[in-house]
C-alpha cells in the first residue's frame, strides 16, 4: 500500500516538474515575442502575465512539496 503511494507521489512530482518546465519555456517564448513586438496587444500582455503567474504558482507548490529537479 505504501509502495503504491510512493510511486504515485513520484509520478505526480514528475508531472509537476514537467509542467513547470513547459510553462517556463512558454513564458520565455512569450517574453521574447513581446520584447520584439512594436506595439504589444493587451491580449498578449494578459497571456504573458497569466503564464508567469501559473509558473510561479507551480514553483511555490514544488517548494511546498520539497521537490527538487535532478540535473542530468
């Protein structure tokens, strides 16, 4: 029973790390687009702030769960 919980926790932790990485890439991509944009639209700015907020929320969640990414 405890082994299943450990495996499930590891899977959830890995999913969280994957989501953090995906959001970081999306945030950086949107940031580059906005930097190169002559006249940034309100929707673009809202999207950038939304992705940034999601990214920092998931980072906080990972810190709370004491999850560390392994550099390989």
